[in-house]
C-alpha cells in the first residue's frame, strides 16, 4: 500500500497571501528558482530560500512559514523581482509574508526591528537609530554588546536618546491611519 501523504496544515494559505498587498502574484510562480539563483542573502543565510519559502506557502505550511526567523533575512533588494520570468514579484511576496507574520503575533529580532521602524515613524515621523536598536535587541542585546555602547557614548559617538517629533507629525499619523503599514 502507498504511504499516505501528510495533509497540508493550511491548504488555502496561498489565498491569504494572494489577498495581502504584495502577494497577489503568488499563483503565477513557475518554481523555476531564478529568484533563488540571484538572491544575495541566500549565500550568507543558508536557512533562507525565497523560492523555498514560496513553495512552502503553496504546500500549506502556514505556521512553519510565519514563524520562520529566516523570513526577516531578506534585505528587500528586489534582485529576485527583476529576474522572475513570470513577474510573480517574489520579493514582494516575502514582504507580504512578513505582514502576515506580524499580524499573527511574531516575535524575535526581525519582527521587533520592523515594528521599531514603524513605531518611530508613527511617534516621531523619523527613525531614531538608538531607539530602533534598543527596541529591536532589548536588554538581552544590550548585555550581549558588553561595554561597547558605553564606550561609544564616552567617545561622543552615541546618539542622543531624545528625539522630538517632526513638525508635520500629525500629517504622518493621518497617512498611517488611512492605510499605512499594516
Ligand atoms: S518567484 Fe519567479 S523566479 Fe522565483 S521560482 Fe517563482 S517563477 Fe521562478
Ligand atoms: S528582495 Fe529579498 S528575497 Fe529577493 S533577492 Fe533581495 S534579499 Fe533575496
């Protein structure tokens, strides 16, 4: 008797991705691997595969994809989009998966880093490097760095923790409320 194939955990997951901005073209992926061939991150982060990520979506492996830390290794260089013969926009699909991952409550360095950027824009209208770093790495990250932040501050290299909002912050918040980052 043939062994029974495991049932996909979320067979319609690709439809949720296709309904998310950036993920609309996932259905036209030909699985040709052109995206993987040009992705500069895959050479540095073996756990990340743009073509493999899309394949797992199509196989309905929702939880595995949305909790994958490697999803956050993509640098959004879009070399993959430029090389895709099917115009599936694989880099945008990865971005859509990140949105879904955040909506599903993902935690970790990558999700916290992304949220730190969004929070900075919403709160002050600009990015504050020190705050992004602290919100991303947290106390554990601070301890991992040892005395380096203190040394930088001592040498006048540490950015001020104070950062006042830009003058047009109300406009920025209005834009975000009308449909900015999800
Ligand atoms: S996303 Fe494009 S380049 Fe990547 S496997 Fe699919 S068709 Fe090929
Ligand atoms: S956009 Fe992301 S997935 Fe695409 S080539 Fe660049 S790093 Fe790789």
